[in-house]
């Protein structure tokens, strides 16, 4: 039976959101004025940052309203620090070093971003969110028989933690929302 | 008991495709969770209302429609339910239920109590199938 990730729009928004540091860096480096005017570049960048983040916040609100909660067993977990490092090396640094001085460079970087999104989408690596990371969220991988489950939480999961109740962002990404009374004992 | 008496309530379905059994949890909203708690309450009320002690279930015995029975999960023919109870992090899947009715073995609800223990309610899908077929 086919396993679906569910909520593809939110998954896409999480992916776009994970690329927001790249958009900011591209904005800082700038694009040749002959290709796109500076102010439009920043309009596009702000849109690419705000819309996905607001979409995720709306999804969190809907999950809270619907009590879209799942109990996750945390007996076998690992902290995903290395993913952030891999993300930095494979996505941010190579794309940042591209200078956009002509239309071909622009198409090149857009193509590269498209392929990065395509690969991250297929690898289900849409959980890296720098805005959440700044708020103190860490991402844990939970062992599951059939699929990888990722939990974004502000608390440290130790050996004593057996079950955590968290809100579903997508079928494989869950979040323990700040200030929500989960009754996690 | 109300939904607030539980830390969490989840709904899931067991499918059997080509002799392979798979469990999936299905995202449901609060109204469905409340209905599941209601079903649980109805079951416990009926179960407690039956006179007599709890007896061990025997496959070869003939029983009436309502009897107080229990069975150890370590039976070969209960492997699926045994797996369900011990399976951690059952994958969540947005399954098109009406199109997978013929594969549906049973549906279940997992109740996580405030003391950390869990109860799993399992039900045959006859009514469930009829309801879904009505909606098709």
C-alpha cells in the first residue's frame, strides 16, 4: 500500500522556507540591475520568506484547532545536527558563490534551486527550518518500522523520555509547539 | 470518560494486501476522536453490565453475542493485534479509505491514558464499510 506524505502544499512551503537563508544571501550579494531591479529582488525574497513561514504558522494553528496530535515513541532517537551541516555545505555555500551577472547566471541559479527542491522533496528533507532553529527547535529522527519520523522540539529528549505527544505538520514531520500544554509526562 | 480524560486518542486501520498486514494511523479531527471515546464508553458500559466473571476465550467454544471474555495476545491467530499493540510509531498515512475497503481487516483506536498506559480498541469493519459504501 502506497505511503503518502500528505499535505503536499505544506511540505512544499517547508521546503521553500528551508531555503530562506539562501534567498537572503542572494539578496545581499545582489543581482545585476539590468536583469532585475534591486527593489524587485527584495520583494521576491521577502515574499519567498514570508509566505511559506505564514503558511507553516497557519498549518500549526489548524493542527492545534483540530487537535491533530500523535503519540511518538522516542525510545530510539537521534539528533539531526549533521543534517544542518550537510545542508550548509551542499545547498548554501555552492549556490551562494554563484554571481548573477547575466540572464544565463540567473537561469542557472533558478535551475539549481529547482533541482535542490526536487531532491529535498524526494528525500523528505523538508524539515530544516532556520527560523525554527533560531527559536531553539532541534530536529530528532525517531525510529519507525516503515518510515522516518522527524520531531521538531525545544526540549532535550533523553533516555527517560518514552512517549512524546506532538502536532502533525505533515505525515512525517511533527512539532512540539512552544507553550502548548501537551501533558507529556 | 471524555476526551479530556485521555492524553491522546488516535484512529487507525489495518489492511491486508496479498497476505501482508499493515497498520496505518489516519489523521482525524476532534469530532471523530470524541466519537471513538464514546464507542469506548459504550463498550465498557456493556462489558461491565454483563453478569459473571471474565472467562478465557477458547476457539472451539460456542459463545453468545455478548459475553465477558479475555484472551492472551500470544496466540498465532492474534499476531496482527499483538503486533499492533507493540508496534511503535505506526506510520501516519492519508489513505483513500473508500478505495481500499476490500483490503480493510479492522479498524482501531489507541487511547493514551493520563497515567501513561494505553488501551487499543479493535473493531471489525462491517458497519464502517457499510457507512463508507453509502457515501460512495
